[in-house]
């Protein structure tokens, strides 16, 4: 159902884009805007991941520089049946993480030092499993496309401001002015709706990848508190990337409304609890272990045992 909903939202955004292009500049204006948007999409397809990682000053790590963290991601990628992604660490005290890349073969996952310092190993595994779920579901490409189309719609509104729009426009001057204001807002609403839909799907698949929904549920609770307290200057400087993070890095938004980039945190936790109650996790069966309980967790422990209430932290996979 989530895939159908996402396809419908993408179709709605495309229809909005094409309709506004025609109303503003007629057929010729629509084709010019479409050509520019196609070029933007092509550029984003090949370079969006590098741009986002550079924006947030992410540093690539490997098995030598961050052995425990790297091996955790490696094991989770094996559970998810994914190629090993590139692994990055962002020197930022706000607990957060994101995934990027045009496909699983060219993917990257990144976590902040704040997330690695604040969360237990189990909770970190839950977060990284969520990010790998985005990679497996091709969400990173979907969000790049929606962001590009949304930008193209805003560009069309600027065309209307500079060129006055199509004289045969049946909406008239007042309608044109309303379109210039409403169109970018409508595009943003659709973009945010797609993002929220994909977050719920990634939570579910992430729980399957790591084998324990409550690890991610506990992590989300801690991240929500950290995001509210700790400012993220890089995210504030690049708000267009907010939807990529596991939680909104801009303001700790927790309301499930039209303009939020992420679902309500408590709603996400409640859904993960339902999965745990249904048998996925402690004493349950992971869909990535051939129908049998997983013999070991993503860091080499027994995933069938509930994580201790106060897990002992390792010396640190990031330093």
C-alpha cells in the first residue's frame, strides 16, 4: 500500500508540475521548464549523494578507522542482502543519521558523532538498519526526484513573476498570483507526505533487518530528545536535506501534520511496539534469517536475547 501511495503522490506532483507549466507559459513554456527539470534530475541522479555528504562535512571511515561501527553496518547489510555501502561519520553533537545514493550499489550511510556517543550499540544497530531499509527500498532516489520536481515547480512560479504568464490563461491575473503562492506550497505538502510514508516503511523493514523493533523504538525516543536540545548548523544551512535524516534535524518537529518532514515520533514508536508484540524480535523470527531465529546480532551477540536495560558501551567504533 505504501508503494501505491508513493506512486500516487509522485503522479500528483508531476501532474501539478505539468499543469502549472502550461498555465504559466503555454505549451512552449511547459516544454522549456520540463527540459530544465530533466537536466536537474539528471544532475541530481549522479551527484546528489556527494553533494549531501559534502554539505554535512561527512568523513568516510573504514574497518581500520572505525572497526566496530563499520562491522556493525557490514553485518546489517548482509542481513538485508545489500552490497556493503560506504560508511560516513559526521562530527556533529546532534544525534541523527541518514542514507543517500542513487541505488544499493552506490549507497552511503552516515551517522553523527552525537548519535554514536548517546546511543547504546543495540540502538545504533536499529538506526543503521532503518537507514539500510531506505537503501533497499530505493527511497533515496525517490526523495531526490521529489525534491527536484518540487524545485522545478517553484522555478515555474518564478517564471510567472518575471514573464507574466500565458496571456490566454483562463485564471486571469488574480488566479496567476494565487498559483504563484499556492503551487510551491502544494509541492512541499506532497514532498513531505512522500517522506513520511517512506519513514514508516523503513521503520518496519529496519526492524526486520536488525531483528528487534524495540532497539529502534528506544533509539527514536533518545534521538527526539537530543534533536530538540542540540542545534545542527549544517542542517539549518541546508534545510532541503532535512527529510533525509531519521528525524527532522531542524527543530525536533514531533507533530504529524501536513508540513512536517517526519511522522510523529510516538506514532513510530507505537508501530514498532506492535511489531514486537506480533513476535518480531526477542523470541521471534527474522525474515532475513531463512525463517529461523537469527543466531547472532549485528555486532556478534545473540539477537534472541533482550538487550539489557543498561547495555555496556564498547570503547567506541568511531574513535
